[in-house]
């Protein structure tokens, strides 16, 4: 027996090591979720998703992650019953070996993969994470991954009923050259109006797409002294001032920073190529990441912040697009070229859809209202979201200040009249306040507000 003792000790040691490995918790941090958000933004830019479509991707992906995390955090409330036709996600069978953070990232990636084109970009990033986690604890990884996929499938089935697929087969938007006030395609690509049927999608929190329809735009008139004509000329004269100030113009810096136009096309002789940029929703997801990191939010709180903000943005786009194709208002560029200066071009490239109201004004305000409720009124931050696109950091004292700058930047960029901006802010405020008031998610004591 004595001679077998070293061998038995060796086997016993292996057993201890094996048990330790099986019981080792998998390490998943908030940064892993921030990275998942960043990866989806990167793919959206690569695939050139329109701003409304991008907002839908963020909303459903974050909902899947939130519902997964909430299953292990009873202080947070399910979105089931708060959104039309959304039922409770299946409860996990094994909570002892389930890593909810890992499962949430699985759910996030699984929904996002369904909604983007370049699937291999998600798969490559996802699999590198999965391989690392599986090595840490195979049993926990399998249980957690399976639960994340279960939640994702539940959200996927609900997602299919939002009418998005039906809008893919609806007619293109037809413009009318005979009515001068109506929108017409703009240079350099003269694209058709994008997503003319977006108001037919099921809203997330709003009761209907037209719930917060803004006041109509000023009556179209090219008579000098009319409100509409004066607002048109304001666009023209402000840009003249910006050009005079040159590169030192703060208005120019604002316009460029908040451009967020995925459709920018550049001409080089007979060649045309796309300059890819993030959408407004992606910019505000970036701001949410900055706020989460500054407040040292844990995984659950981070997912909560992303989800609530993405829902305000998504409903903001549905609300805004409902009015855009009802008002169907012509862009400043078209009228200035016809009546004022045929060689004039706006500082920013005019996006391919009707003018009223300003989409950035609506969704930025909705996002700011929501983030203010989450993080507090005077939450200062340095916005480095645009660094990958060659733009410097801008500093803000609050989310509302950032949203106000995003809104007025559209006037400085030459793509919106003042009325579209001012009414867009009002509309976005209504959307954000409605989301904050009606969507019950976090504990009554807001978990992230600092003031």
C-alpha cells in the first residue's frame, strides 16, 4: 500500500485541481458589454445602416441582454407587460451555475447577429470571447450560453411581429416636382427618401407613432418677410458667417462633431465613394458608455442604462419619421440653389429624407432626458465618441447641453430650418419624458444618479 501512496496523492491532487476548475466563476466585466456595444457600432458603420434601422438594432439587442440580467436581479422589473405583446422570458432552470453576465452578452450578440449584414464580424469577436470563457469553466459556460440563447430566441419571436419585415416590401417614396414645398432628392447622390414607412413599426414604449406629433412647420412661402423665407435665409447667412470665420469657427466644430450621417458620399472626378460615419443613435450609445464608465456602473446598471436609452432613441426615430413623411418638407439646399445661389452647398451633406422635424434634435433630446433621469442633472463628461472619425473631444456639463448643441448644429450645418430644430427638441422631450415616466425598470431609488 505504501508504494501506491505517491500515486494516490497525485490522483487526489488532480481531483482537487479539477474541482477547483469546475467551481471557478467565469470572469465577465462591464467592459465586456461595452465592447459588445462598440462592436455592433463598428459593424453598423461598415454596413452603412440608416439611423432608424440602427436604432432598432440597439433596442432589441439591449432588451435581450436586459431581460437576461433581470432574471437574476429581482430588484429590476421585466419589460414584459410594459411593451405590446412582450411576454415574460423563460426563467432559468439552474441559477447556481448560471453566469448572468455571460448569458446577457450571448443574448445581445445573438440578436445583433440577426440584424446586421456582416455576421462574420460578430462571429469572430464573439467566438474569441466564448473560447476564453469556456476554458475557465466549461459547465458554467454551457449553462450560461444556453440560457442566453433561450432569452434571445424569445425576444426574436417577439421582434418578428413589429412590422419591420412588412415594410421591406412596401413601395418606395415618390416625390412630387409639381409641389414646390415638397421634398426632392438632394446632391450628390439624389437618393430616394429612406424608410418612408418607418411609422408603421410597432413602437417600444409609445402608444402610437403619432402620439407626440409636433406642430406643423411654418407655411411654405418664398415671399420676402414670410416666416418660412426668413428661416431659409437664416440658413444661408449663418453659413456665410461660418465660412468667413474659417477653421476657428465654433459653429463649424459643432456641425462637424454632430454630423452622424452614414450616407456621406465624396466625389473625386468621376469616382464616388462613401465616407462612413456613425448614426445619431450610435453617438448616444457612445455617450452612455462614457457615463457608465465615469459612474463605475456595474454590469446590471450598465445594461439598464443602455437599454432604457436605446428605447428612447428608437421611439424617437419612429415618432420623428412619422412627421417627416407627413410634412414632406423641402430641404434648404434645394431652395437656396434655385432662388439664391446655384453654387451653394451646405457644410454638411444633406441626408436623404424630408426636412421636418430634425431627427438629431428629436433623438438627442429623448436620449438626454433619459440619461439625465439615470445619471443626474449635472453630469459632466468628455465626449470622445468621434475620435475614430478624426474629430477632437468635446466637453459638456450635462446631457441636456450636449443635446442642445446637437440640435442647433443642424442649422450650422445648413441642413435644417430653425423650426425643425426647435419643434424637434419639443418632440424629443415629450418622447424622453414619456419613456422615463412609463417604463418601470430600475428600483425606485435610481441606481446611478449622482445628484
